């Protein structure tokens, strides 16, 4: 599993973030603000009709259709409907924070996404939050299955509900990577790469260690290549929909970029050839002008010999 910390939506409020995670997910793409609010209200109404009020249990809202969202899990709150209000209330207690909620995202690879259940995904995320020291913070976890990669969005209170202190983010990305590898080992999951890696995977001596600089550099280069391939594929798909042929795509997109990439090298090569030829010709003129008087045959021999220098 791989995780990242995202920027909080809607000015950093928990209400805006949960509206994005649930309301925007339930509403159709391109929906207006009123439609998104209406979709979120329908999920609130469904949660309030449940005996558990959507708290401390993984439940699947009917509006999500089992994909987006597939399920919701609320921790340390009175109910799903009041989760955003409680997280924002914690944020009001600390004036030093910019956003009352932290927005985490965790995802699994395609192979794991086929057999992992929502309950297992919630369990894995809960274990990571425990290792990050966020077990007692209010949180709302939403599972999405609308892509090939199972992924989870998590809104967590940035303020400790007991002490009112802001959560310490020092070295958070490193701590996230270490916690993810430990959870993978504990649950027999595939081991992803990151700031922390699993050494001796599959053996009794398996353990977590920090990745060295050479591994990180190699993985960055690999991800860069994969990103370029994805961008090129997306660009081709756009041209295919618009132009309808690969030849048109090549002429309109690839050819100009290839020529632009080759032009500086060709120009530099031409300048080098011309400069070298000019130097040779000027040197030859100087040598011919200063050569001593001699026969026609010996003069030609002298010119060829000095032109090679």
C-alpha cells in the first residue's frame, strides 16, 4: 500500500473535505453545487436511519452503487452526520492550524485490489493511523472502487480532541512509509517501494529498513519514465478522439516535437562543421601564401601534406 498527504479541500475545513470525499463522489461527473449538496444530504439521511448512525462500522451507502464510495467508516465521532462538525470543532480550539482536517490517500496495486475487501482496507488504514499516533483522533475513511486500484480517502482531525494540541507532522512522510511497510508485513501484503522498504521479504528475517540514496534515485527515474508514458498515452487518446487516425496524430504532435528536439543538435553540428571547415581553409590560405617558390608538382604535394595537419 502506498499513501500520501494531500492538500485539504475547501479552505481546510472538514465540512468541505467530507463534501468532496462523499458528496462529489456520489454525484454524477459535472454535477452542479446544488446536485453535490443534494447527493451528500441523501447519504446523511441514509446514515441517520441506521441503528448505529454510521459510526464505528463499515457501511455502504446505496447512492454510491458499491464503487464510489464503496463504504464509509467513522472513528471517534458520535455519528457520520456530525463527523465534519466535530472535526471542525476540534480545529477551532487551536488557532495555530491552517486546516482542521488532514487528507490522506492510500492505494493498493491491481492484484491486491481484486481480492481485498472493504473491511480489510479499513483495517489496514486503521493500523497505519495507529502507528502514526492518530488512533484517538476523529476520522472518516471512504473506500473508492471506481478505478483499477482500490484506494481510500481519509479525513483526520488535525487537533488532538483530548489536549487541543495540533498533530506533529515532523517527518510525517518517512513515518508513513515505515508504518505502511510494517502493516504490509503484518497482513502478508505486497511490499511497495518508498522511503522505507522491506528487507529479506518472504524470509523469517524480513524487516523494514530505510531505502538508500541509490535505490531512491533509480525509482525516481523509473517513475519519471512511467509518467511520461502515461502522458503520451493520454495525449494520443485525445488526438485519436479528435483526429481519428494515428498518422494525423504523428504529423500534428510527434513530428514537431522530434524536430524541435533534433534541431539544436543538428544546428550545433552544422556550426561545428562550418567552423572547422573555415579554420582549415584559412590555415590553408595562410600556408599557401607563405610557401616558398617551387615546381607545380611539389607545390601540390606541399599543399596536401599541410592540409592534413
